[in-house]
C-alpha cells in the first residue's frame, strides 16, 4: 500500500510539471515523494526553458520593430520624339536610357504586423550620348524641307531624374521565421527634372546647338514588393520588385519629347532587375 501511494504521488506531481509552473513548493513536494534531485532539475529545467522560449517569441511579435532601409538598384527608361510638322523625324531618335536607383526609408512594424513609415527615393537615367537618325546615311543629309533645306539632327538626353518623397503603409507577412514579405503602397510628392541637348547641322546655313531643361512636380503612387531575410536581430537583407514608373512630356514648337524611367520589370534578356535592400534594425 505504501509503495502504491508513492507511485501515485510521483505520477501526480510529474503530471503537474506539464500543466503548472514548476515553483519551489512543487519541487519540495517532489523531493519528499522520493523523486531524485537530478530528475527534478531535469524536468523543471525543461519546463522553465520552454516557458522562456515561448515568452521570447511572444515578446518578439508583441514589440514594435523599427528599421532604416537602404535600397540600391539599376534603372532604365526610354526617350521618344515626335514632330507634327516635320513628320519624317517622328520616331527616328527613339532610344533606351539607363541609370541607377537609390532610396532610404524609415519603417515601423507594429504588434499587429501593420507596416508604415516614409522615405525618399531617386531614380535617374540618361542616354548613351549623341543619337542620330536611324535612317542616317554617311556623306549625305537625312532630312530636307523647303524652309530649312538639307539638314541633320542629333539629340543627347543628359538626364531624366525623379525624386520621390513619400509615406508608406503595408503589411508584414512571415513566410518563415526568417523570411518576410512586406507589400506596401507609397504615396507622396514626385519631382521630375529633365535635361537634353539638340544639334542641327544645316548644309547651307549656320549649325545650331541648343540646351533644354524642364522640371515639374506631381502626386506619385507606387507599389513596392520587398522580400527580406533576417540575418540577426539587428540586420536584414533582401530584394524587391517595385512598380515604380515616372514619365514627363515636353513640347517645344511642333516637337514633343517623351521621357520615361522605370525601376521595375524590364523586357529583354534580363526580364527584371530588382533592388538590393539592407535593413538596419534599432
């Protein structure tokens, strides 16, 4: 009978280890019931360790996470020209632009996994140099009009820059413990600045070289799709797909100039070129 009571007591206190905190009273009763110190320490240690681990996980999700994000990537764009009077010039100078993108932002993730903050991005592209007509022939002039005579034209896109000062809101999804997906929407003020140069070579009159520059501003809206990998508690690295596009149109006489820059999907041998992202958590 005595041995049966000891077995039941051991079973009772052992089962309690998985349903209640292993406090000093429980430990004392276990020892009095004949459970060895080693077994008591092992069982209580496991429970305490499990409770601490669970508490740490809960704290990680409950606290707000703040970080500074640096984004670096490539950009590309297009230039198009049309002329309502000299229609033969339309499309002759269209070409691609290339450049870079840079951004810095502040991001806060709250206890409900909502993401918000703000930042500044800059996308700048330019042409390869002087671009002549696609139909140009050596030792001859490509164009002729009754008012201008024979002439040749070249265009050089020096830069097309888009600066975007924005606020953002989104959501923080945990794909795994270390991999995050953070889709967000950006809205704010976008400043556009474009500079280009034209050179016209006339056969029977003085050549003309002209510099142009235009700037404007507008409300901007972009969609950002970042994937981040957690290196440790203070640093993350990742990449994003940004649906980020800027356009401007400038009219000069009968000519129209179209400039576009993108920091998103691209057609060609490389279908897309994402930005590299670096998060510094504090």
